């Protein structure tokens, strides 16, 4: 399994043609306490860079963009009752949704862990 | 002894370790909710006994108690007086909320609004008996059209966001009248949240335009998004970064060239009133917050009022009702088919009459030259703050600003102090904080709008407080001190996270809320 990162601070973990998507630790720190998560419906067709979910914190509401094109196959509905999971475990239990990838070639342009780390350091 | 401690513990508001028995701190009084006060049967007025009547409600008659508190008149008076004393208002001090234009509400406005010819009229009165009130609406409309350089105005919208809805519905009506179908509305990322919300409420897809490094609309990105499916662009000018959109005329020409319309959010009109006419910039629709630019009460003291000026292309779609002058008298156009292609009715009556009186009073008492001075002074005050604090804090963008000074949180970097902590420390110094974390395009934003209301003395004191706090934060090792603020308020740091995650939206008697929790 490999992890990739976007410039919009989403991560995705790829296993075959299924990717699990969440927001990064940096993103949750910037947002502050998450109070609400709106998840996509299963079966929703998402495009790379298009809106997929909404995350709302005490500071702001933000879109979560889909890091790739495909179809949503599973959502983490635990987040609806416990949005704080996004703060507590952003890279694990705080995942947002799983998607079936329709164009694995898109993933090449995403950053790996080292690349994302350097990207975040560049923002600081 | 034990009896006394029981008596003291009856004061629920005094928590463990509180400095006083009651929870009151001097004359800063604790105040329970009105439902937590009083007792059954107590009443402020003598009501006649209810005669025995046979209920005709059958099984629908209420069985439980209504649950109104039993209180005497002085108890009610004290309750609301105490609550009002906890309120912070422009009448109490400087109110620097950016993007809100919290300016002084002149007392002359109030005097005029209380004239019986304005305060005692009813919107359903025969038109012949309210000619003066209709003339006032028409005169205010004339001022608004003149100040904006626009040919028409819809007076009825109740506030800014309602005005946006009115403007966007007029745009949609114009597009439909041409038999076109357009699906997208372009909105800059720095826009007020109501802009994309309005576009979505009108059924459009919101397409965001990024800002450039100068805090303005990225014109190349805007061009790339243009097409014959674009209904409108919604832009605030001056924008929410407190900057004038310098390419506004080109933006207007470009949107018109693809057959779209230009909606301008007039929330920041205070910065340009009497100096720039939005009609000259190519605007098709713009709401005007009378409760900002034209000094009518704002926030809890409202209501707001949001008339919308319309261009020639949109004028005939103005919603009902509106005032027209015919043969020397005023009448109201109340029905479809009475001329124009109005898109219907937005509001039951003619608009916020009390606010119209106040706004026109403000305009006439200032005159055209006075309004120009308002804009100049508002911009000067904001630039004075920006200039005096630019070394101590960190301006978000280079160069002068319009009516509000915008800082980011670079100056707090490495101190452990956040924008929120900084704002809370301001409260202890007696200041209402500025707008925080907005616009979203600026990290840890602090948006300060002093308005023209403030004297130089008041602004100097405010600057001293901000500068002093910034210096303190930068001394190092001050994060805990800031995190402990506010120290001197009736309640200290509120738990915003729990309030959002588990909001309690309705008061319930203790027994009921206990049951609900179980």
C-alpha cells in the first residue's frame, strides 16, 4: 500500500484500485477543532480537484477535494457522531471516504510522504 | 453555621473557589435565565379571573403547563436591564468588527423615526393617508440612485443577504426572459459567505475565482472561467481584504461580453460613498446595507435594510411592491401586470420603514459633501491604524488599504499565541475584538474596521492596546498568559467546540433536561 498527498492537504492510501481518503495532520491543525463533517453519498462520481466532502471547524468551513477521479464506494459514517476523530487520528480512524479509482495515471502527479513534508515546511 | 453554608450554596452560579458567595463581582451581576426565576402564581398585572367556559378543543386542549415564569414587574425590569448591561454596543465603545461597518447611530435619526407621521402608520393604510411616508421612500430611492449612478432601486429587501437574493433573482429573471440557460456564477474566494450561498439558493453552481498575491481577483483565472454558461460574477468592492478591486472595469466589460451580469456586494460601500458611483463601474445590481453605510442600527439593534440598485438591463424586473409618482401623488405598484416584468414579491410590505427614515435623515443631515467626507475619514482611520501597527503586527498585503486594515498572524509566529488568544486578551483591555479568521484567504486574519466614527484619541488608545499586546506576545513565554484571557469577563474562555458539537438549543427545566440526558 502506498500513501500519496495533495497540495490541498488530503492524503490517500492506495490498495489496488481502491483509495482511502482523509485530511492530513497539518490540515486538522490549521482547522482547529472539527465540529462537523459532511460526507459524500455512496456511488457519487467525483473528479480530481472537485468537491467531495465538507469539514467544518470552530474557525471555518472547508471543502475536501477529491484527490482523484472515480466513484465513492464507502464513507466513514462514524465521523458524523464523532467529528473529533479527524483531530485525534487524522491519518487513521479519521478517514473520510473510500473511492474506486478510474484513472490510476492521475496519481503520478501527487506527492509522496517526503515530498509532502517538504511542501508543508515550505508553507511555514 | 451549617444553615448558613446551605444558604450560600443556594447560589448556583458561584462555583468552587469563586471569590464571592453569589458569583456576583461587585456590580457585575450574575443573572439566571428568566425561566429559572420567580414562582407560580406571581404576576406583574392583575388579570380578571377566567370565567368558566366549556372547552371546544376536545382532545386538542393543552394538558401540560405552558411553563411561563411567575414574576413581578420589578423582577422583569431588572432581568432585562441586567442583560442589557452585559451587552457591548457601539454606544459603549469602539467596535472594530471588520466588514461590519459598526458606525455611530446618530440620535437625530431616532428623533425623526419617532415622529408620529412615520412611527404610527400601518402598511395597509389607504395610500391617500400615507403620502408623506411614500414620498420619503421615493426620496430615499432618489438618493440611493444618485449616489450609485443606477437607474432603479428595489426598496423592500430586509437586509444584505436578502438584497443579494433580490439582485440575483432579478438577474435570473433577465436571463430567463431572454430564453437563455446559464448555470454558473463566479465568486472570488475572499467573498462574504452569503455570496456563494445566494448563488446556490438561486440554483446556480458556484465557481470560485482565486485571489492573486495582491489580494485582488486573479483576472487571468477569471478570464479562464468565462463562458456563455456564466450567469453572473459576484464581487465585493472594496473587497473583504479591505482593498479596491483595481481591475473592476475590465471585469465588468468581460462579464458583459459573454452575456453575464455583474452583481456587486455593496457591504463595503462606506469606503467609496460619494466618491465612486458603482453604475460607472458597470455594476448591474448592488445591495446597500442601510445599517452599515447609512448608520441605521446594526446587529441586535436592527432590523437591517438592504435596498438593491439595478442597472437599465435589470430595472424592469424590480420586485413588488414599489412606489411610483403619478399626477402629483404617490402610489404603490402591488400587482403583477401593472408594468414591468417584476419577478414577484420578496416581502409582505414596502420594506423597513423605520430604517428608511433613519437612513434618509443621515443622508440629508450630512449632505453630498458630508457623505464624501464620511468615506474619506473611514479610509483615513483604517490607514492610520495600518500605518501605526505595520511594524508591530504584520499587514496581510503591501500598500494602503480602504476602509479596513487587514493583518495576518505572521507577527505571532513562534510565540505560541494564536489570533484567537490575541482577541481574547483585547477583551480584558475593554475592546470588542476585530473580525478574526476572515477572510479565509489570509492566515489567522485580523480584520479591523474603525469607521469614521472614532476620534484620533480613541484610535490612538486602541492602537496602543494592540501594539502593547503584540509586543507582549513577542517577548516570548507569554502563551499561557494569553491562553488564560479573558480574565475579567462574566464568563471566561467559552467552550466553542462543545457548543458547536453538542449545542443546547432549548432551555428545559432541570428535571426534564436530566431525563433527556439519561
